C-alpha cells in the first residue's frame, strides 16, 4: 500500500499542485518531508489502516467465538504478577497493532492502578506491528542471538517495570470476574458490523491526530527546532550509547512514526554505518523509547498533560539508561 502512495498517488498530487500553481510553502506543507499528504495520509491509510483492519478482524473472531474471555482467564495469573488481571490482554494485543487504539482500550480495566500500569507498559515496551516487523527482519539478518537478546530485554522490561509499578502505585489488586460464554462459530455479520464500527471510530478519532502531529512537526522543522533537538541529543547518543551521530535523526523520526525510526536503523545497517552491536542497542532503545506522536496525543487526551509528561520523561530516561547498560554488557557477548 505504501508503494502505491509513493509511486502512483504522490506524483499525481504533486502534478496537480504544480498545475494549479500552488505556492511553495503550501506545496511543502502538503507534499514535503513532513507534508500532510506524504506523511499523515500515507501513514493513516497506507500503513495503519490495513494493519488495524486485520487486527479488528482477528479481534472480532476472538470476541464472537467466545475465545477472548477464555484467553483472559488463561493469562490472568501471568498478568497478576505485574498488578493486572486477564482483561489486560486486550490492550496488550491491540498494542502490537497500534498503540493509539491500545491506550483507549485500557478503559476496560476497572481501577486507576491498572490503567496507570498498562499506560506505562504500552508507552515503554510494546512495539506496534509496523515497527516490530522491521526490527525482527533487521535482527534476524544479524543472528538469532541478537533477536533473542532483544526479546529478553523487552520481556525483562515489561515484567520488571510492571512489578515495580504494582508495588509502588497505591491501590488494591482487582480480581478477574468474567462470564465465559459458550464457544461457537463466529457470525460473519457480527464480525463485519464490529469492524465497520471500529473503523469509523478510527477515522473520527485517530486520523485527525495524525494530521495534527504532522502539522506540528512541519512547523518545528521550519523554525529549525528539529536541528537544535538533534544537537541537544547527540552527546547522549554518541558518548553514552556509543552510536553514530546520524542515529539521532532516527530517534526523532521514531517519535513521528515508529516504523520510520526502525527503517532509519535498517538503512544505516544496510549501508554498513552500524556494527552488529550498535544495531542491537539501537533496536532495543528505539523499542523502549517514547511512543509515537499520535499515541502521545491520545495519552494526553485520556490522562492529562501532567501524567503524560511524567510517563514520557520516565520512559525516555529508562530507554537511555537501559541502552547504556546494554552497551556495557555486550562488551562480553559476541553477536
């Protein structure tokens, strides 16, 4: 779908703007590096829309077959270790598709403690499907050992941070009480009705956030704030994490779109600009890094600016410190 936009639709839009003699600033705003069409529309419809449609189909099958409540019961003991119950399986599964939906689906959790824990975990260590696919492809090209180390880093972060949050956030644990319906053959009519309803929600709630996020990045790029952010982050990236200065832009792009950041790492690795160790460190850090701008806006909308700021600051600090620790440990491991 992305290639259709890049190779077919994007040139048509550019030609139309040229034909009607659109001012350069407007043309750049629509089709530039951070253009509404080239970024917001492409991201919302060419990348995320097919993915979430597939996830909604899968989720509808789980729901209508009666298996989703059983999955919650099966995983309840695991989630209870980190202060959650089996209902948390829904936002965690959705988080592997798109974090914006996952944050909103956390409403199924009854207590504030549970919602805060799942918020941090979704912001910290649950990669979206677009990012996950690129990272796994990149690490598998290095060695199976690199993939295993990356997976263990993410799993340790989820279990460790979840356990700490369960201990420090006030509130009593909420036991899972759920009705188990009979297993049945899913109704296609019910499934497609749910998909339609959820896609309408996506178009109304999420797509406008992509537009806002892209417009914001266009603005800060034009006032050269992005360049200043790169210079500000470069000492941490180069000296603490031991990465080339060029990777600074991949983290910034990862804030715009998680798959953009992962793609930047992949291109650098393909061009021989990163060692195998640096690829692994960057993959871990960008997975643990602050969520994309669209998900961040949803978090602000759901939890407020103060809580969002604290969570994002803590997540960013954890990602950098974990990356520095991993850099030290990898001196003793050959990948």
